[in-house]
C-alpha cells in the first residue's frame, strides 16, 4: 500500500459520501473537511478535468502534508460540442443548483431525438503525495434523457441515462451506480494503484 492515510480534497458532501463508501475496504484512514481545521475553499480555475483535480489535491497536500485526493467531473454532451465539460457544476450560472443545471441542459436538447442525445461522463482522480502527482481517469457513455428521472444521487444523475441498465443514475441504488459510474471507474484505477506493492 502506498500510504495509510489520505484527505479527500473536496467540500462537496455528496462526493465525500460516495468516495468514502468506495474506499472503505482499502484499510486507509480517510479524512475530509470535517476532520480538519481551516479547510479551504478550492477555486476551480483549470481548463481541463485534470487541471482542476490537481489544483485541489496539490493545495490540500501542501497545506496538511498528508496525501490528498482531488477529483473533477464533467458531463460532455456530443450535440453541445463537449459542453458543459469543466463548467458542469456551474452550467446555469455561478451559484446554480443541480436542478438549475439539469433544466438548462434539458432545454438546450429539447426536441432532439434519442440518437442525438449522446453524452459521456468523465471523472479524473488526482493524487498528490510526497512521491509526486498521479491521475486516474474513468469514463461512461450514456444518453441525456428527455426529463429528470429518479431521486437518488446528485448533479446530472437524474438526466444521465445508462443504456445497459435501462435507467438513469438517479434511478439506481448507490451501490449500483458505484459499480458502473465514471467516478467508480476512476476510483477503481486509483485503488489498484494505491494497493499495489
């Protein structure tokens, strides 16, 4: 194992819950903003998912000197030339809610047939530690549904339809989603790297 303690470099309670659940079987002590004093707000100023994930992990590692894991996630819609991409969290404006972002996306795709609604969810997990910086990427292809469906999850989960399961992320249980999601795939690669001798 590379290290026995790490910090999740995020203020997003949904990501903290999801990542903690997926890493609980590693034996690593997982810290987050609730365990640490003076946890900073981290501004996402990068132009790629990798840049934003590394901004977070580097800042937290430099502040606490404990290996830090940052992530950034983007929804890339084919019809919108890859938008919202790195702006996914603030697609409908600087302080937009998940619902605001979903409404804007559905409005922009209104009337489009199923085969024109292709999208990809991508997550980059970045790790900063004494040995340097490392990135792990996970992706899932899907389709943007015509309306919000399901009550679980967060973000674009109610509109991201995953064809193999015939349901949106928000219609899945947390365990179902974690097994196939973009973040789950990125975290699986991170876990393999973390646990390697």
